[in-house]
C-alpha cells in the first residue's frame, strides 16, 4: 500500500491486494465519527462493496450478512457504532432517494456508507468522506483510491485513519 498526500484534504491510496483493502477499511472503521458519511464512488467491480464488508466486519457485523443493497437499497447493521449501507445505483432521481429516507438516515447517530454517492451529491452532508475507487490494470486486486474530505470533521477522520496505517505505507511527503 502506498499513501500520497495530494493536497490539504486529498490523498491517493494505492492498494495491491484484498488484505490491503481490509487494512484501509479497518483503519477508517477504528476512527468513526458519529454521525458520519462515507461516499463511495467507482465503477462496477471497483471494490466499493468489498470495502464496506471489511468496514462492517471491523465494527461487529457478520461478514456473511454484508452484501450490496442493490435491490433493497438500504441495509442497517446493529454494529458498534450502527452502520447504514445504502446503494444508490438503482435509484432513479433525487425524489426517490429522499423517499427511502436518506435525510433521516444521515441524521441518525450512525456511520452511513453510500455506494454510487456521486449520483446525488447535493443530498450528501456538507462534511463527508469521499473514497473514489479506480481499477488498475496491473493486478486483479490493485486499486487506486482518491480519498477526499469535504470538511473539518471528515478531514480529521481521514488523517487519523491514515495515520493508523503502518508508517512504511506512507509516502515521505505525508507528514
């Protein structure tokens, strides 16, 4: 894994295996901000659901119960802290997204992870964490993740999380 600081609120994280995806998810899960929102962005198969599964496992979910809520749109897990997992892929428009109760979910004392969050950016909280997953052709599990904080709370969440990663994974300019 390689972490590079791109700007005050943006990092690039290169992961090379599922184990490194899990390591990143665990680091972020160990620093949850309640309420908090993680907006996941990326193409089909980029790793959004796998990241969510690792995150959910770290806070107490049964990994066999964690799946993409593509058809039911929303899963809630009785973890510590509570986790709401939303999939916006099949949601047609902002009105439909509001109908599933996204505003109430985002106001709850929980961590909310939204896959395909880029479809409805105006409905996201002002201060949230964005993880944009990109597949890299050099390996089946290699991903480039652009991690962006949109406010001071998510910036603290992101930097504390990345600080939890082993120091050998961070680039020199990340201090």
